[in-house]
């Protein structure tokens, strides 16, 4: 029951009767990656809101959007290399 992370005997017995085994996956890295991507996406959203409200699209905005996109790619690449 400790493997399943429950103290409920019924849930444990159902899981074992149906599957016969327990797979416990650690999602901490994925949660950290999702939080980091969410922060970067929030920054991108703020830039887009500013562009939509002013109606002007500046070179600085394009550069910042590309920089934020690069951050997302770096996060994904580092996460992928850590898993391998």
C-alpha cells in the first residue's frame, strides 16, 4: 500500500486486482518545467497585450518575443537532456 501512496485498502486491492502491479512516476521535473514555461508564456502574453492595446509593433517587441521563445526552447532542451 505504501507503493501506491494510499492508506485505503480497497483502492490498493482494486489496483492490484485490475493491473497486478503498481507504477509510481515522479513528476517533479515535469511540474518544474511546466511552471517555468508558464512564467515565460505569461511574459509573452503581456507583450502581446501591450501590442494589441497600443496598436504599435516595435522591433524591441519582436526581439523580446524571440528571446522568450528561446527561453522556452532552452527549458525544453535542458529537460530532455536531463531525462536521457
